[in-house]
C-alpha cells in the first residue's frame, strides 16, 4: 500500500491515479483520534493489524479523488529522528574526494563508516513539488537522492536478520547539501550544512514494506532540468539497510516514525535558481522539487 499525507493533514492510500481517504474510517473504528498526525497514523498502522486491515478495506471500498486534484505533503512532518548515512556509495566517496577534498574512507570498517551517521532537523522537511531555497551565504549547494526507510516498531539491539521486521515502509529522501562555505576542511558541520530550511525533501508517499521485498534491489534515477544526472542501484551501497538498522540499534533505540536514509549515489550536481528536479526510485515512485534562490 502507498500511504500518503495530503491536503489538510489527511492520511490516504494511493491506488493507480487516485487517492482514497483513510483518516475518517480509522477514527470511526477507534484507531485514531481527530487531529491525528502522520506519526500517529504510521505508529497505529505498523503496530495494530486491525488498523491496517481497516485501512486496506477502506482503500478498496470507499470514495476517492484524482491524485492530480490533491496537494501531496511530506509523508511525515514530525519524525522523532532523521538518521542520515554518510558516504555510503564508493562512487560518491570518489566524487567528493575530487570535488571537496574529502578524506579517504576506503580503510574504514563498516561500523566506522556508519559511525558518521548524522541527524537532519525536522524543520528542514518539505514535500512533493515544494521548493528548495538556496541560502545567500552559499555558492555551492547540491542535491542528494536516497532510499529512506520508515521505522515501524521500537527497535533496540536488532540483528541484521531481524532488521527489516522493524521497517514500516520506504520513501525517497532528497538530502540537499551545502558544500560552501563550511564543507571543505571542516568537521562536524553536516547537521548545519544539510539542515537549512527546505533541505530535506520527503515523498512522494510511504510504500509499505510488503510491496518491496528487497530494499537492496532498487534503481535510483534523477533528472535535473530534464537531463539525466544520476542513475544508480541500491545494491551498490557499502552498508545496506539491514546493517544500518543493526548498527544504530546497537547504540540507541529506534522508534516508530524514525527515518533512516541510506546515503546518495554518485551524480550529485550544483543547484541553480530556477532548477527543476525529478527523482524516481523503483517500486516507490517519482517526486519533483523546484529550486529558488533566497531573496
């Protein structure tokens, strides 16, 4: 099921080119309260089988609206945490060494590399067809496009074999990244450089894990102004999602609604005022963003 967030903070299901509202049905069945958030909807759907059964029934039998007639929002605006993997594709490591003089990470163990996970602030989240604002202070901002997992169940000390049991679903994350002036020769700046307002694009919806049997078998493509600038495959990750969940839960507790985004492939490029981005992840869908310079 494709779970979307749309219009006036409503939860829905996308089937083909239509959106089926789920919120009222889940409220009437006692699974949600009026004024619910998407975090609450995700938590209920991930942990109460009766709620998911109710949602699936509603999506198949209730009313619907054309997808083109609704405003899609970021699938979750208030995740407890957004954990972002760094330098998780060898080709991206290489382009950052050439572009930014980044350190050579080839000798790091997987756990040493995963210790570079950083947090993106929730204030940076935008949704489909929203606008990335390029800050005046920056001369170089580029995009990163990543597979992102939504945690469904509280997780601590999880093995790799168990890891996907704790995933609710998947979406796309645009990790917009400032490279100048604080990206070269400085440490511990990722939270700021990647945390400006509008620097975390999430969408277009959450695809529940039953529709994606293997997260390490997906193609990622990005068009910038209609030109293909990135094409990659999630099998090229240095550390896979199962390893990410194992590592993070060896250190801390992941909670329902937490996001784990898995790093960008190579092909990042500079953003300019007026740019248009379109990213596609196989079995998830496509999401577009606009780019404007700060006034």
